[in-house]
C-alpha cells in the first residue's frame, strides 16, 4: 500500500493545497480515459471553486494483495466518509489527481470491497488521492448540482435576492456558531451579498444596536415556503441547515426594477 501511494503521489498533480497556501499546477496534456479527462478539467478552477462546487462521493482505502501469485489493487470503503467530506469542504488536506497511466495500470487489477449500506459499487479506480492527517484516501468527486438542479437553484437564488433586496428586517437566530435556529428574533437587515454558493448578511439589533454578520458558505440547496406575509428560507450547506424568515409584500417582491446581480443568473459549467 505504501509503495502504491508513493508512486501515485510522485506522478500526480497537486491541485488542492492547505489553507493559505497556493501553488502553481500543471495541466494534464493527455488522458486516455474520458472520466479522467473530466477530472483534469478541475485544474482550470480556483481553489475556492473546488470545495464550493464539488463534493466527495466516495472515499476508499487502497491496498496491494496477492491473489494466486498476481498482485491486485484492493479498494475498501471508509467508515468515516462524512468526516472526510467535512474536511474537504473546510479546505483541509491535499488533493492529488492520479496520473492517467497509473490509473490505467491499477484498473487492470481492480478489486472493490463494498462496505456500508450506502456504498456504491465501483468498477474503476478513483481519479484522486486525498491526503488528510497523514492518511491517504482514494476519492471520487462530483459537482454539487447537475444542470437541471443548477437551473432550479438559479430560481431559488433569484427569489432569495429579491426578498433580501426589498427587506428592512430579517427574523433569524444570530447564534451562528451552533447552527441552530431556536432563538430567533427580528433584526434590522443592514447589508447582504448573494453568490451562487454563499450568502453574507449584516444585521443590527433594534434594542442595543449590536451588529452581527455571518457568511453562509457551501450552500448546496435552497428551499422556501410562503407564509402569506413573509418567506421562510432554508439553506442546506455542507455541514448545517439554517432557517430564517423575511417579511415581504407581493408588490415589492415582484418589483421589475430590482437590479438582480448577474452572478445569480450564471449557471456553473458542468464537470
């Protein structure tokens, strides 16, 4: 196992670096496998885009075993996938893109031991090695939303933007550290900034003028329900789900003069 990883990391391209540190990367010139070609496209994206727009779907341990005198490459699902996914979303660890020739060689002797009810059967070796806390995992990643989901997400962002633009108040729990919504109060909405995968808001307390701000990151999905005189929004993120309530009127919400930020209409290109 150790020898496999040493060879892989020697020939791999590092594309994900520890927080606060960047390094130039080399684009893969040739790839014989279509999936590997798609994975190589990630190299064209910034560090922030990788963790904001992609998620880990599979994480496996790799090992070399001998079967009837032949060396096989054995992959086994990890039992801490959620923890690994969270670390990835937090920009921790180092991600390597496996060299296409190395992957092709491994696929000739590929064995997958499926562990866990939700584990998928894999037919080929993953494209990436993720190094975290001195442990190496072979992983697959995919876009957090497909093309259809991106269009629905655009509609949700448009509604959220309109609601925030016309709002002077927001009903929310400012105890963001715990990600709970058990102590909601109404605050004055001072400022907001909506991105495809994040929301930054600034609020002021009506009683003591205390100012609170928070950046909701890695938003995967947005849900909304109409309460007649206001909208309940749920933000589904990599780690938590958060809820808040925005009062509105139909006239103000549907105002055609609201200058919608162009970034909301931008659909992320598929992987």
